C-alpha cells in the first residue's frame, strides 16, 4: 500500500474549520498532527498519521481534556 502525503492545504480540506495559520501554530506548539519536514520550507502530513491523530482526540464529553 502506498502512503499518501497531504499538503497543509489538503489537511485544511480534511479537517473542518482548520486553517493554514492554525495548522502552523499547532506545529510550532507541538500539539498538532505529526508532520514531515520534506525540505526546509515544505511540510507534509501522512494521511494515516493525520487520521490516527484525529482519532486520538475523539471525546465522549466536553469536559474531557485534550492532550497534545
């Protein structure tokens, strides 16, 4: 199976409400989805890792803390 890599723009299409600016802030803080530094200025996201990260943030009530 070939791994698919997503650009920040494509990640924003997958996650409702996500913006490139918010995604960049999350990378800086270290609490966003795992990313790959493909070059000094290019960041990509493994589609499988993105879906795993999203699943890890799934909650059943609003009071549950979201960890990084």
